[in-house]
């Protein structure tokens, strides 16, 4: 597989992953602010389906990213300091993604103690990470 194919697959799965990871906290906002039992049950289903739907995209993003690093080679990897920062940010995003499973469980068990305002701020973390990653990939400042 050529590097261009790997890049295309890496970016495609990344876009799909981010679409879900942007929307999930918005569902959490609605859920945290809702007091209608039927709506709450509907939101629980939406949250669960969305998180389980986008998780494979996260894994495929990582797999194709590792494949790209492998194709470029070890010496390129060592020299690409910007990539080390990107990988750190992606690890942070994977932790964020994993934390969403904990939040999903809290909502499922009706144990959420956080406000809609918290989830509005929580929703900003992947946006900041995405901007940072894009600037690192295109500008390669290090």
C-alpha cells in the first residue's frame, strides 16, 4: 500500500472519529440538562450507539498512523519532533475517548453528577487537540 493510500485512510478515519467525538459531549449536555424520562432513555441509546460506532474509527486512525510511521521509517520518525507532540496529543485524545466510556456508564446508571456546563467545556478539548494536530502536521514547526 502506498503512502498516499495510508494517508487517505488515516485522515478519513480521523474525520469520522472526530465527527463522533464532537457530537457525543453535545448529547451529554442534553442528557445532563434533561428531566424527561422518555427523552433520557432515548439519549442513553443514542450515546451508547454513537460511542460504540466511532470507537473502531479511533482504532483505525491509530493503525493507519502507525503504518505511516512504519512506511516513512525509523530515522524519519526520530527526526520528526512535531510528530512526537502529535502522538502525545493523540494519546490524550484516546484517554478522552476512554473517559467517555466512564461517562456513558454514569449516565446509563443515572449517576451523572456533572452539569450541562461541564459538558460544554468538556466538548472543547477535542477541538483544541484537532487544531493543534492540524497545525503540527501542516507547519511541522519542530
